[in-house]
C-alpha cells in the first residue's frame, strides 16, 4: 500500500537542510561508492520485478551498465560529491519515479549560481524567474541556448541526467528551478555562455558562477516554483461549490493524512445529498505525491456509492506480478504489523495485506521469481482476495453536477490511482498535467552499506493497466496561471461550473 515517491526531491532536501549541518566524515570515498553501487545493483537484481520481467528486456542491461560506470567513477572518487552524484545518476537512468535515491543527512551542498535562476513558464519556455540587481540577465528573459546547445537540450543534459524522466512536463515544472543552481558535480555540463531573448533582442552573456548560500535556496525555490504548504480542509465557496483539499494520501497512521482523511470521508458520506446538490465539488490534489490508494477508494464509495465501480463497463483484466523475494515479503509483513488496527485501516486493506503475505510466502518458499496476484482494481487493493469475487452493492444515484479533480505536477503514484478511479466514475480533471509513474509500484526502502544514502525499490509490476508507463494524465481544462494561487483557481472553477449550467 505504499505508493509514495521513493527519495525526496532535492528541492525538499535543500529547503529543509540545516545550513550549518556538518557534512559526512571523510572516508575512502572510492571504496564507499564501489560498495554502495554494488549493493544497489544487487538489490535491484534480487528484489526488483524488472530483473525478471520479460517485457522489460533492457532493465538488466541498464543495471549492469550503470554499475560498470559507477565502479569506473569510483576509481577517482575523492569527495562526498564524487560518491553521491554517480549514485543519483545511476538511479535516475531508469526513469522511474518509484525507484528512489536520497541522502540520509546532508546532500553535497557546494552550490553555485550565476546570479539568476529560471523556471518553466507552462508554455514550453525557460524564463528567468529571479535575478540579482547586478545580473546582466533580467527577470523575464527567455533562455535560448547555452554553449551551442538549445535551451531544451541543455536542460536535458543537466537536469535530465541528474533527475531522469525529462520528457515529462511535470518533471520540468518541478525541477526547472535548478537549471542554474549548480550542485558542483563534474558529471554534467556547466554553461560558460548562454543566449537570451531580452526585450526582443538576442543577447549572448558570459556566466560568472558564484557561491550560493544554502539558506537562500528555500526562498528562491518558493518564489520560482510557487511552493506553498498545503493543509487538509473542507470549505464551501460563495455560490455553493464544495472544496476538499487533500495534499497527501499517506497511509502512515501517524501522518496528517491518516488524521484528516477518515473524518473528511465520513462527512462526505453523511453529507452526500447536500454535497451532490452543490454547483460542483472540487477534489483538490495539489501537492499530493501519493500514499495509500485505499483513501481514494473510500472517498469514491462516499461520493458515488458502494456499487458504483461495479456498475462500470468491464475493462481489461488487471493483474499484478510481485517479485517473490524474502526482503519483499518481510516489507509487506512489517507494513501490515505497523498499520493493522489503525484508524482508517479498512477491511479491504486488511484483506489485501493478508492475501499478498500469503501468496508471496508460498512463492518465496517455492523459490518462484514472480507471484501473480489478480488485482481487481488497478488503483488499489481489491476488496476480495485473488481467489474470490468482489462483493457488489446497489449503486446510489449518480452525481449529475460536475466533480472536478484539481491536479498539479506533484500528482504521482496513489494520486494518479485516485485520478484513474474518479475520472472513470465521471470526475473531470482540471489544472495542470500530472507527473507519471512506470508500471513498477509498491516500494521498499533500504539503507546502503555506507549508511549515508538510501534507495527505494519497487516490488511489483502491473499487467494490463490502462494508463501506460510514464504516461501523465492531461487535464480536460488546463489552468495556465499560477497553480498555487488558490483564490485565482476558485474564480476559475466557479466560471467552469457556471458554463456547464
């Protein structure tokens, strides 16, 4: 039931790092990189479904190629950065948001910038979003090229290499702010001269890279990305639109989601008639990076009724292949022990855990590489074991007024599952394109031998899921303004609902 993105993006690591925190103690960085790279390789080989997935023939070849490259780089590793960045590039090469890598302490924070930073403007352009007063590149300038590479090619060679999945608009939106915040890795290019469109003129400007204090990074990112903290909440707009904000589907019993969502879902169930009489309902998923898919199932039952999904036209059979390994079995068993009996832990989730533990246990004992689990619902655990049929219930009256699902570039994993589920029932996606995931899901975390970094490794692969690998969900109605501007969004959504009447 874990569907979160594995390692936190650098944006969040930097924003939360303590500037005065000490870097890791010096050690034999060559040995540390070689040892951790080998451990990463071996964990993927032993526990990732891609290693035994006949439909992903390039997985093992890439795993071997990246290990060879990391071991070669280990020969000259002399610093924490020399250790850290080869491992990040190793993981990013798989272009999989669920295969994660991150520091357990500080990242290598030797940051530099040329006095300005950029962002993607939502229309495919890279523009200067903030600039020092003395910088020759003003705010609003459009980046055209750097060192003979087009702006898009330079971004791909730098951020695409470091973070992967650069074909996704959501990834560009989230990470574009780092194009000119250099981490001082010697594995990617650092521009010497860039050309900009400034006041209708093309100007080539040499770049002078200067140290950037860590305590400045958080405010810079907030201004460039429009990042704002988001809270769970329910409110009614003037005119009657009901707005439910759900910035996370975290399944951890101690999380804010686990504290807020049970009450929100219960109120949606008890107040269903009044909610469906509203001009529209907005399910606000901005900032939601995933968690447990069962939250979206429970809300679907509250709004559409217990039998609503059963009444949908039958789609393709969706199944799941789990990598049958002792480590994956232990992960699921530990997760069940931690969550069982907590608030919001539904009977279908309990059944799902028991079904997976039993099936994986048999497969591990038989030394099978994969265990096939018929997953009646691609967006979450089935309501019955793979040996039975899902119980049905009469559907309630369907909503006749729009239910909008508001998304941004953060939406991934269980957030995408929610979107799949709710739009199948008739909800309308609005806002910005989502992030995307591969068919590999359900992560297990592991600390690498150095104890400086950790990885997140998927344990299962979907078969027959309608949404393809790394395929984002595109809004029916796109909002090209500042997606963090709730007041502007409320006005926009009100106009959308009015246009439908």
